[in-house]
């Protein structure tokens, strides 16, 4: 009796694992014979780039530069940029 019971427990374990994976999302595919198969959604592993964060950072830097230019005036700003250009690499 241990053989069929072991197979049944393995089947239940596999169903539980698939159910846990499907709680994170799933996709459906249609096979060539017309059968619809539901599979867990596979997410990419690795570093994801937050595009919205990068755009917001660049916009913030642009607005900061515009604020400094408006506060100092174009003449003083150009003078300071030229002074920074004369400095060392470090």
C-alpha cells in the first residue's frame, strides 16, 4: 500500500506547489490540439530597471539646474561653470 500512497502524496505535493506558483500570476496557452493549458507566470530573474525612477531623477536634475540658473543669473552661472572647468580631474 505504500506505493500508491507515495504516488498520491507526490501528486498532492506537485499540485500544492503549482497552486502556490499560480498565486503569483499565471498565463494561458492554447496547444496545437486546441487544449487550453494554464501555466504559472515565470518572472525574469535579475535586475529590473525602474524606468519611472530614472526619468524622475533626470527631471529632478534638470529642474535643479534650471533653479540654480534662475537664482544665480546666467552671467554668474557661466562664471562658476568656467571656474569649475579649470579645476583638476578629481
